[in-house]
C-alpha cells in the first residue's frame, strides 16, 4: 500500500491531477478533482450599488449579469469574472479580500492618471519590479487591486 501511495504522490508531484493511478491491488485511484478552470473570483462588498458603480463606471469593466434579484453582480475583466457579492445578503460577515487582484492594462501610468482624476487614491508610487509596472489601490470596500503591465518576457 505504501508503494501505491508513493505512486500517487509522485503523480501529484508530476501534475497529473484528474488522472488515474493504480494502488498495490491494481485498483484505480483518481488523483485530484481535475479542475477545468476558475469561473469567478468573489469580491465582497457592504454596498452593492456603490461597488457596481465603481467596477462598472470607474474601472470601466463590462457588466455581465446580476444574480437574479440578489445583490450580486458579475463583471468581466478580460479572462476573469469578478463576482461582487453583498455579504449580508449571503449570511456572511464582511471582510475585504486580503490579497490583491491584478488588472492588466496597456499603460499603468495612463490608467493610474485616469483613475486618480476620478478620485481613486493609490497607496504608493508605481512599482517597477524589473519585469512589470504595478500601481496599488483599493475599491471603496478596501478590496486591494493592482494596475499591472508586464513589459519583459516571462
């Protein structure tokens, strides 16, 4: 059995999620759940109307859908869907996201200037990491966001 577990562990280490391994008794064992893709990232809010205005009007993201009559809306940011969810309507305590969502833009300086003209406050000067530019700010609920642009090859 230990050898079979080692085979499974090796398979996981080789990124064979969703694949089938065999245990010592030649039974099939599925490794992982085979996630196909991420459908959305939740963004908590205390005021859905304010959040919808910020993500739709200030950031200019495309509004895709409201979740029925519930205070939740989806916005499209390139290949990522942001699901704004008013926490109290889902029996959840509000807490802003702890880690930022990086929004790719064509020109960080130009996008930053446009947002600053709309009243968005940035946390510091734009960071040049040596491979990308990043400008850190937050939405009205304190969810951290980054304007991001990679300029060097990955």
